[in-house]
C-alpha cells in the first residue's frame, strides 16, 4: 500500500531510486560471482532511466525502440549519455 501513496511523485523518486536500484543490481551480480557492472554501463543505465522519466504521456505509450530508431534516423543519439 505504501507505493500507492507515492503515486505521482515522478522524476524525483526516479532520481532517488535509481542509485538504490543500481546498487541492488551490482550487489546481486556480486553475490552470484558475476563481474560487477562497469561505470560506463551504470552511466548508460542512468541515461536511459532519465530519458524514460522525461517522456510525455504520449511517448510513454510508444515502444522505446521506435523512439530510439526515430532519433537515430534523424542523426541524433538515441539517448544523451549512451552510445549511438
């Protein structure tokens, strides 16, 4: 029920939760003996998450691959901070 009280908090919670979720990802990888994620990978995940948080309601209904393909076709990076 706690999550329902947070509904609408939007990008602020996304920004606060991202480092925690990344910590969880790297902790799970280390617990299983896998190599930790590189700083570049973590930066790219952060860029993708930030881009997703900034989408308009209409863009949220469109598959992200279509959005990224349209950007690439126009010569732009799919996401600022991630490779082309």
